[in-house]
């Protein structure tokens, strides 16, 4: 059975929830899946495929996710890798595609990652810290803009691709 790592990085739990849903869909596809915080991943060596996701903050990936990609670039280049990020909030967020930050785009090219998915984020006024996030959370950007059907469909597609690219 192919082992798949789904690693995530975020501050308020929204990206972790996306990673858990992705992992559940991959499990339904017959894959063995580990869901881990990117900060806790030292190596990807024994995984046949890897999914890495990060929350977007000011158009930047969380440093833990970037470090995972940097530390494991050689190993990631030898297996299929999918990337996702979450974060756009407000009207239209669920379908808004955001380009990878430049540093992550360079890493994605280096490891030959599949196309990146952008998922809407969650901005909960009760959990945000800082002046700018509080201001954002008081307007039309507040709420949960994750499209679970779209996330599940993406994960099912990843599962199909893993099964066809990696010998079981």
C-alpha cells in the first residue's frame, strides 16, 4: 500500500482541517495516509507521495511549510508532490486562484510539483490576532470560505494520480 504524507502549516486550524479532509479522501482511495504538522516532519523518505499545504498570510506561505520543502527538496523531486494553499477570504474566495509566492514557486519547480490548488480560507473574528487581521475579520472577509466539495474533488483526483504514478 502506498504511504502518502499530507503535511500542513497554519496558525488557526483551518488549513489543518483541509489537510484532514484531503487525507480522508486519500484513505477512501485505498492509500495509507499520515497527516502531520509541517513543523514536525523531518524527512519524507518513506512516503510514496506527498501533499504539502500552507495557509497564506499576506501572500506568503508559513515558514514551516517552506522549510519542509527546502529540507526535503532532493527526496521530493523523486516522488509525486502536490501543493495547496488556503487563505483567500471574502466574496469569490472559493474560486480565486492565487499564484505561489516566488520562493515557493522556485521550490515547486525544483521538485517538479504538480499544479498548486488554492482553496478559500477561514477568517474567524474570535481567533484572529493583530490589528490588520482584526480589521479584515470585521468586514466582508470574515467567515468560512472553504468549498469542501471542491477540496474533496481535488483530493480524489490526487488519489487517482497517486495510484497511477506510484507502483502499489
